[in-house]
C-alpha cells in the first residue's frame, strides 16, 4: 500500500503547487478554464492507473512467474551440465592417472624384458663361444694328431727302411716317441 501512496503523493504535489494564489496562475486558469477540471483529471488518471494495474497485474505476474520458472529450469539444466562436465573431468583425470601408471608399468616391464633379453643373448653368446672354443680345441687336437701321424710316417719312411734294421714293435714305439718329443 505504501507504493500506491507514494504515487498519489507524486501527482498531488504538482496539483497543490498550481492551486496557490499566484496571480499569473489565476489568469491562466481564467483564460483556459482549466482551474475547474484539475481535480477530475487527477481522479481520472488515478482511476486509469488503477484499472491498468488491476487488468495487467495477473497477466504480467503470470508472464514474470513463467519467465522466472524458465530461467530457474535453465539454471538447473546448466548446473546439471556443469556437474556432468565436472564428473567427466574427474573421470578423465582418473583415466589419465591410470594411463600414466600403466605406461610406467609397461616401461618397467620393457626394461625388465630388455635385461632378460640381454642376459639371454649373453648366455647364448657365451655358450656359442664355449662351443666354438671346444670345436677349435677339438680341431687343434685332430690337426695335431694328423701332424703326428704325418711326421711319424715321414720319419719312419726317411729313417727306417725294411732292409736296415730288423724291427719289432718295441723298437718302433721308442723311435716314434723320440721323434715326436
């Protein structure tokens, strides 16, 4: 009610100011004849404003209420989207951390596998070297035996002839051992 009283006072003050005993105002009112219709005009204006308020109060109230409800629903929708985005961000961060941990685990596994491969290659290389060394030693022994046989044959064929000495097995062994040594 205080609002309507303020509006009424705003319109009443100019009317009271013009209603004074001012000589120029009196002359104006006499010429125009408006000094008599001021109160009805104010009354008509107040009635018009009252009717407008009465008639437009419900539609404007419904419009404003609908608008505020639509804004509230949009805000709820936006809040839901914001919360969903926040949840997705948290989920993405968790997946990122999981991916980082998995990458570290894969890297550690790769390093371990590399060490195992190195050890395996080293083991096979050492085995192959040992095998090659054994083959080399065996070949050296075979070649040494071959040389001993050839040397023995050469020595026997050069130094001993069948006509020279009657030989028995013990003498042949002594000759061979002297030549080989």
